[in-house]
C-alpha cells in the first residue's frame, strides 16, 4: 500500500517534469479573428474540392478521419477554437503532400499515405498540419501584409470577389493556383508546427519520432512530389534532430505501432488504379480558368515600357470600376488587386513584389475618420515595409468618385532594385465607412512618367456601392 502511494507520487512528479521539459509554442500575432479563419478556410476548401479529385472512398475517408479525430481530441485548451471545424479529406493524387486551411479543413494526398511506412508517419504529417491550423499560421501569415497589401479581411474579401476569382484570396503562387497564400510558411512557423505537432502526437499516443521519419522520407523524394510539401513547409534546419529531441521529453508509453487499420487501407489503395499526378488530375479541371497571371511566378526583370496612353476598364467584383493603362496586367493577389506592366512584377523571397504599377484594396475602418484610418493604413504598410518613410507635405485633400479622400506621398527602398521608390497613396472613405486605398509605385527616376498615370487612374475610379 505504502509502495503504491509513493509510486503515484513519483509519477506525478515525473509528469510535471515532463511538461516543463516541453518546448513552449506561442501563437503569433494575427489581425484576423478565429471566425474569419473559418470563413476564409471554408472558401478556400470549396475551391480545393472543385479543383482537385477528392477520394470518395469510405474506407480511406474513415481511416484518415479516425486519425484526425484522435489528434484533435488532444488539442490543449489554450489553442482550442470552438468555432473551428476539423475535416480530413483525401485527395486522389500521387504526390507526397498534405495541407490544411485556416479554421480546420485538411487535405491529405493519397500519395502521402502510400509513402508512409507506419500510421504514426501519417499522423505526424497530420499533426504538423493541425498545428498550423490551431496556431492560426495561415491568417498570421496573411496578416504580414505582402508588399503594399493590407492584411485586412475586407481587403481579402474584396480581393476574393475582384475579377470574379472567388479563390483569389488563396490564388497566389503555387502550381495550381490556390492555397499557397495560407500554406507557405516561414521557418519559425515550421518549427512551431513541428514542435506543436510532436506534442499533439505524443498526447494522442503516437511516437513523435515517426513525424521525423516521414519528413526524412519526404526529403528523399526527389522529383516526385517531395519538394512540393517542402516548398510550403521549408525545413527550418536540423528538423529531424530537434523533433527527436522534443520526443525525448515527450516519452510515450506503448506508442501506436503498425495498426491493422493502416495495413488494411494500404492494401485497399493497392487494389485501386494508381493515383494520377496532380498535373494530370487538374489539366482538364482548370481549363478555361482565369488567365490573370499570378504575381508569384517570376522575378521582376526591371525592363518596363512606359504607361500606355490607351486605357482599359476593369470591373472589380462590383465593388469599383477602374481604368488603367492598357499595357498593364491585372494580377491576382490575396487581399488587393494589382495592375502592373510586364517586367514589373514577380516574386522575391516568397513575397509578391512589383516595381511599377498600382495596387488597390479596401481596408476595414473602425474609426470612421479618414485621417485616422489613413494613418492606420500607413502604419500597416510600414509593418511590411520597414524602409517606408513619409515624405514631407502631409495629406492633401482629394476626392475619389465624389467621396472625401486624401492623397499623400511616401518613399520606400525597393526590395527588388535596392533603389528609392516613390509611393503615391490615395485613400477615400467609402459609403459603408470602409477605407478604399490606391497605391501607385514607381522608382524615383521614373516617377515623372508615372505620376500622370496614377492621377488618371485615381480619377477613373467609380464605386459601385
Ligand atoms: Zn508546415
């Protein structure tokens, strides 16, 4: 009897020691609300289901869902969001990939299950993805405003509606045009998702080292899909080592080994015809899609022709109309619409950038005071662009389609050319109180050629509401 008591006392002490040995994972700053995560994730998931072949196979679905439920049940209270809806769907494609969207929808490629050698490896990838969801990394990433984009939800919705591309909120980069905005993570987020995922696995009875094993498998996969997962989830360095180290502080008693369920599902998958590649699967599905180029496809070349004197009108999702020089192209963005000439836009270090052109969006305005709202907008811009400075001259009163507006000039150092660029910012209070903004960007040397175009574009704006 006495022995038993002292044993349990030891056990209590041990478990305290184990908890304190765990690495603490923190939730990053986020401008979105959890409800907005749900909304954005739902929209993106609908697009995913439309574009990718979902496996409607009860055996596979229920197997993956079981693992998912088991993991979800261990989410600690501090990270739990009652409004999140966790779903687990399998995509019938060959590549070793998986991704999860804000608010809960998770997609696991059939190729991921086929490449795993244990259920724990499948659970490891899912636990990693689940960590991104509960730490709200997708919208935290979106909060970090790309170039002059403001990470505002209204902006995001406007962006989504703009050009009729429902999915443009997630339509950046990536081969197949969705998801990446929420899916491409930086090293800190990756590390946190690995650590958080290891902890979830341990609580769910899996050995976290199996996550490290799966990542090793993925890294070994050269051309056949490994890199796709890795480009969204870059190795922060020493990934396998720190996961295994974390696993040591998370000792799991009798971890789940190979399960009958895993073997059954694998045998079932082998009995089906092989999964196509994502490219094969989406080739037909995406025909006739938007021809708008994605900003994330290349680096700006810097060879740019001056703004045409001919203008083309665009109707932006029944929010506003605008005319821009006809040699500029409309670029899909996550929360704003950008028009830029060929050679002026592209991708740098995972960020969409442009050297010449205009960007427009709508930012939530809670103050209903144009000066304050414009000041807040400039602050958001400065967060994503540390070298942004306000030029002298302050605000000039302006009017956009008859609505009260402000105009101001800012300066920045281009992340592409390293040279100074001038930013003409025009804001206006919309009828619903929100803030419309237009940002004209040109290198200092070219600003004289671009300023008249920015003015003409601003004059052409017509709000639909
Ligand atoms: Zn990740």
